[in-house]
C-alpha cells in the first residue's frame, strides 16, 4: 500500500538451542543437539505474515487505504533484532504496531514485560603454576567467584521485582594453572528501565570490587537490553473485542489426549487445553517476568499485543513440549486464531480513524516526558555464521 495510516505487524522466527523435538508427546529429538521452537516463534512469524498478506490483499482490492508493513525481526531471544530496526529509523513513520505471542492461554497483554540489560563481565589476571608458585599468579577465576558471590549477596537488597541471572562461560581450563581469564554473562531485569539502571550500577561496583580482591583487571561490555512494555487500555479493548468475535479453537479428542499426555510427561496436571479467551483485566503495575524487544517497539510506537494458546496449560516454556505442539495441529490452530485476530484488528485500525486516534492519544499521554534510548552497541548487529 501507500500513504497513511502505516500499520506494522511484527513477526519472529528464531528458535532455541538444544531442544529439537518431534511432534510427539514424549521426549525425542528430531535432530539431536539442534535447535527447536520452544517459544513458538515459527507460529508467531507465520501468523503475523498471514495477517499482513490478508491486509495487503484488501488494500490492493481498494477495500482499505493506507500501508501495511511486515517486520520480520531476527534474534529476539538474544540480541533483540527489533532494537536495531528502531536504531536505524525503521519505525519512524509507523502509526500503530501489532504483535502477539504463543502461550498456554489466550489473553490480551495486560502483563507487560520486564526491562533488562545484558552484559559481559571479563576478568584478566596472570597465569602461574598452581602448585609450584601460585603466589605469582592472579586468578581471574577468584575474581569470577567474588563477583558471583557479590551478586548473590545483593539479592536480599533489591526490590522483589528484580531478577539477576548469570552464567560463568569461562574460568580457566585446567586446575593446575592459575587461570588468567574468566567471563561471566549477566542479565539484570526489573519492571521498569530506571530500576534496571539502579541495580546495574551496583553490579558494576561488585565487578570492580571483585577485580580488586583478586588483583586483576576487568571490563564490562553491554551487549543489548530491552525495555518494559507500554500497555494501552484502548488497545487492549480493541484486541479483546476481536479475539472474542473470532472465538477460541476447538480440539479433537486426539488433540486433547496429546495435550494431556504432554502434561503427564512433564509432571503437570492433566487439564488439557485452556484456550478460552480470558476476561479483560486491568493493567498490572509490575510484569510477572520475561522480557522482549517488543517492549522497545512499544516505547516508540503505540503497540497492541496479545497471547494465543498454542500449547497445553502449564507445560514448561522454552522446552521440548512447546516444540512438540508448535509442530502439530494444536499449535497450528492457535496460529490461525492469532492471524485472524491480527488481521481483524488491523482492519479496525485502517477503517476507524477514531479508534486509531484514541490509541495514539493514550500513547502520547503515557510517554509524555519520556526519552527512549536503545542499549545495543554502535555498529552493525553481530552476525553468527552457520
């Protein structure tokens, strides 16, 4: 299309390492050791693209006027591809953005998402023989241990909404050499960006203190960070109306048996599917957990977001059961429901200027006085060669 309004539909397709799975209710890798869609992004991307194509056809037929734009965004699970798109100005002319996400239930997103910062802490010391002259060494592993201990002490003194995670990626190779290099990948999350910034400042001081304790040098490099979600009441109402109109998927006895088998095999109650639309609820002040670069889009463009049931209730996420249902009819039915809801909501945004204006006015009010700043580093995004 061409002209205004410009409605963006967001899609994702990245998978997660090590959870390849056949579309069966027992653990069996399709390709052992390879990635699998444990967050259902194969459904996410396909549903969003389907909605965008439907709107494109309506614009081409003259039924709607304006521009629909599909954003295929890479690496949501790692670097946050949408943030690079924002940095390059690709959302500057967008009026409203639409997105969804696979889930174990169907609900408009009154939950939001946590802001986070993702960074690497590196310690560099000096090697020595661990038995003959350890006093000549400066152990980067000691610094890593002091750093992680400091984070764990800090947990008592942060808000309950704060989450801190780390993995020690390197801390030496063999015990009989004092290690001169250690690397710890760390995330800090909180409900809002200012809370993340406060805790991150303290974590930086912990890293500095750990380096002093061990007598080593240290560096901290921010890799990326996502923002909290700005949720719009008018957007929730519009999404809820369309999801209610479309209705929840129905399931065959075979599909329900598949769902119950997945639940039994993961130690969850065998309640089957919970795909009925949840009642419209108030916006929560603090997200319950999780982060997404859709939050960054919501900082710069009015963004409407919902969840669609594509997996059985209570099964673990980022895990093989979600890969299983993402590859069979349970996931596909949720995908089709979501695609219809995205398309129907887009039609409303194109055809009803008053609805669109309410959403943009609420967005302007909620972002008044705010300044968005991306956390991705300068330069091109990192590209991992196959």
